[in-house]
C-alpha cells in the first residue's frame, strides 16, 4: 500500500515535469536541458522561502524563476542564435551557483520544522489522513496546471506557439513573430518544471542541489509512456497522457525497486533505455520496411 | 499599390559564385491588377518574391506597398499585408494542426486579443462556409489534421489562409506546379475566383505560358534579374504562345530553356 500511494503521489507531482517537457520537446521540438536547472531553481526558491515561513510565495516565486530561466534560454536561442541544446546547457550550468546561493550556500536544506503547503492542508483537513492530503494537494496543483495549459494552447497565441514547432516558415509568413513564440513556450515549459521542483521539495521536506540531474530523461520517459497508453489525437488529451505516463512510470520504477538486484542508481539507466528505444521505433520500422522491400524484390529477380 | 524602384540583390558578393539575382529592377502595380510572371529558371522570379516578402533585404532600391516603405520592415510585420502561396504544398500549412486551427491561425491577423480563444462557433461557421465555396468537400473535415490532406487540398487551405483576411498583395509562387493537371486546373479556378471576388492585387509566377497569358490582366517576363517584357490590354490579348517565345529570344538573345513552360497544357 505504501508503495502504491507513494508512487501515485510522486507520479502526480512529477506529472508537472512531464507537462513541461511535453511543451518543449513535443510542441517546440527541442530537447531543452534548461529543465535540469529550472527544476532545481524552483526547488531551491520554494525550500528557502518555506524555511522563512512563506511556502505559498515559495511556489509562486519558483514558477516565476523557472519562467525567467526558460526566457533566457529562449533569448539565447533566438536573438543570439545559439544552438538550442547549447543554450539550454548554458542556462543549466549557469543556474548551479545561483541555486546553491539560494539554498544558503549548503548543498541541501531540511524542511522538517518548516511550514509547507502539505502540512497546512493536513492541519486544515485532518479527515483525509496523511496520504489523502498529499494526493489531494498534488492532484489539485497538477490538474490546475494541466487545465491552464490546455486552455492556453487553444488561444490565438497558443495556436501560434504550436504552429511554430510544427512549421516555422509558415508562422513567419502568417505575420507571427516566431522568435517571441519560442521564448514564450520555453518560459511556459520551464515555469511548470520549476513548479514541479517547488512542490516536490515541500512534499519530501527536503531540498538537494543535485535533484535536477536527469530530469530531462525522466520527463521524456513519462511523456513517451503516456503516448503509448493514450494515442495522442488532440492536445488536451496529450497533456493528460503526459501526467498519466508520469504516474505509470513511477509504478514501473517502484516495482523494479522490489527486485533484489535492482539498485536505485539504476533508475537513470532504465529511463535512458526506455527513451532511447521509444525514440528509435520509427527508424526500426523504416529498416524493417526496407528489408521487406528487398526480400520481395529478390523474389522477382 | 506596389512600387518597386531600382531593386538590386547580389548573392555571394565578391566571391567566384557572385550572382546578380535582381538587377536594378523596377515594377509598379496598380490596385487590383493581376500580373503573371514568366521567365526561365534563375531569372530572379522567386528572388523578387523573397525580397518583397522580406525573406532577405535587398542590397539597394526601395519597395513601397500602399504608400508605406517596407524595404527594411521585418518579415513577420509585412506578412500582415502580404499573403504568399508556395509551390511546395508542405510550406503553407502546419501539419499537426487541424484545418480549422490552421485557418484560425491565419484569421488571428484580423483579430485582437492574443489570449482570446482561437476557435469560436461564429468563426468556425465562417471557415466552414468559406471552404464550402471551393467545392472540395473540405468543409466536412474541419477537425482533420492538415498533414493527412493531399497536396491539392493543402494548397486550397493555404489559399484560404492567405486570403481569409484579404491581403493588400497576394503572391503566388508556382502554386500549382507540384500538382497533377486536373487538380492544378481546379486550383487555378479557385485562385481566379478568390482574386476576383476580393479584387486582390496579385503577382503570380507560373511555368505555364498559356496560363500566364490567359490568367490575370498583365504579363511580365523576366530574365537575368530584369524585366524584359511587360504587356497588358489588347497587345496581351492578341499575343500567342509562339509570338511570346519569339519575343523572348529576341530580347534575351537566348532560346527558352525551361521545358516545363512549353509542355503545360492548361
């Protein structure tokens, strides 16, 4: 039971990360490494502010910080014409000392005695129980984030952002500033990712400077698992699929951890393998089709 | 309406590959004129369009549209006034968006409020009605992703996207060349229909001299970045395909080298 509830809670919160990765990777078509820094930024800001008694401001400030980080990546990509992946890496490594500074110079920070949104909710609704409140709070945040994004992508601007990832030339020819749309999408994506970090640190009562490592692959794995489960047709469904993928991913991991030889350090390897295999499926299909054509061709030769 | 003065564009300047794509070209279009452009490969037709659209800035010269100097205006700003359809059906639409989303994106030029919902009932009805005018059955597939449509269907969607908010200038860059003859004819009919209905000032590049003489109100012929022939009215009405080719050889001292031009049948 602990395993099921714990996975569900983590899955819902990391669903936010999956939403952010979905925006940058699926909509904008950029594997954006800023997320590893913006996740930690959200986490550090939220932890530091919770420590001084402002958990709610911590969440909001975390989102703003993440959006700023994404905005800078966007600026580097569009105005400075730096390769998208390098732009992300630059912001990610630049954020490391800043995050360390926010955490007060130490690589980790405990929130055991601090006020958090989860402790507040538990005090307000004691009838839900410990896991009940955790699930309720994380579900509310993730559903709101997903709903806001789903609505945003139905607006004029949202449509323009989606088209920018799809056919940039056409967007420029439709009198839309494609550069602005890219910056906007990167800010939105990293804002949600920072929100994820901000919530997770209050959930686990602990902040660690290295929590951001591997978040891109983790988010990609969730997005891809979600796409396998819900074949994406429209955007709202795809956003839901990313969250569901994140939950399923957590269950897979929890089950794997039950195996006697499985060490938690293998997690990143497993995620990387999942992503590598899933992304190579189109190439494998092409290859199989070519082999078939060759075989047929030889028959008639 | 459109005023181009002494426009020059040189590619790869000061290298062995130096190429003058536009050579001191001047062209003036009146409001509502439908001009067809012919010329062999490399004559500078597409370069002219790119310069007008702002894909790159010209080396020298001036471009004014409706009294406004747009020579150095960024591409996305001038595209508010200019609609362009490319030869490649892939270029004008966003494949992962549905038909109505694509049209809504183009329609947002006319509307304010970037955070308003892109699709509302009234707009959707408007798009559906506009598409049903073309008689291609597309009005029943509004929720289909454009990536699933054929080239001809995509060009129709692109045409509608470029004209749903009537632009000051419509540029058609061999927009039927990638289609089979039957579809190509159909798209030309739709084009004429749209241009006439909105009295659009239009420039159309075509590979088909017959179609160039039959369509629109004026024909210009380009060679080596210059306009070598500009006919309209009676002179154009009486001109035959062979006379035009004859004129081309005389003025450019070469024989027309574009096979596609002679083979066109519609």
